[in-house]
C-alpha cells in the first residue's frame, strides 16, 4: 500500500510539472513576437523589453519548480507580463488589473492565472480597435478570487481548432490535481465577450 501511494504521488508530481512546462513555450513565443515587433520598428524600448523578458524567464526557471509560491511574487510577474503585452496592444485598448486585499503571507500554485491572462491577450484583443478591452480583478480575503473578461477578437486558422483551448484545459487539469474540492471555475461566453471567474477556497 505504501509503495502504491508513493507511485501515485510521483505520477501526480510528473503530471503537474508537465502542465507547468506547457505554459513556457506559449509565453516565450508571444514575448519574442513583441520584441521582434519592437526591433523592426527600431524602438528604444527593445533593450528594456529584453531585460523584462529575462526577469520573467528567471522567475519561471527558478520559482515555479515549487508547489506553491508567494502570491505577491506571482502578482509581480503578472504585472510585468501585462506591461510586456501592452507593447503589442493598440493604444486604444483598455487594460485594467485591480487588486483588492493583502497579498503578503499568501501562497498560490505558480502560474495558475497565467494561461487565462495569456488567452485574453492572444484571443481577445486581436482584430479589433477602439472596442478592445481586458479587465482583471484579484480579490484576496478568506477565499481568493480571480476574474478576467475580454472582448472577443478575430481568431486565425492557426489559433483555432485544438490550440484554442489549451490554456483553459491546462488550468482545469491543474485545479483538479491540486485542489479538486476547493475551487470553482466558471466560464461565461457570449457573442462578443468572454469571462472567467476562478475562486480558490
């Protein structure tokens, strides 16, 4: 019985590590596209953006190997990523990230919100102009709640099909493995809006 328990624990650890590693290629691909656009435009921001990407990759390499990370560090990484993505967004795009409650002393599974944010930027604001928006809200109390909503943009053929829901499936599977009975994951979708509400109890 003990050996079976150890095997199951090892299988769980391997699957969780695999799910976390799925995030990195998408993140790197999108970030390099941002830097490529800056380089083409010979922007003075190129060097600073490369440094920003370096800091984020350092976080991913050395922090996310843990089962849990400090919530304030995770939020800092999210804010850095948002700043990086703003470089690719139209100036009229409305991007908001609100934080309510204290972050200090709280822990969270690393990169849990990241695929949701990445999806909003990748699939939400593409192909639209003055009506584009991404709204994020993190509320920290007895429970931890993350909400994100965005308008629906245009999806090209490469991003459609099986690739469209990779991020959502990743988060669902990680939640099922980490806290199967202590979370709520809701998706509300309409013709022009996509909204996700995740509650960790």
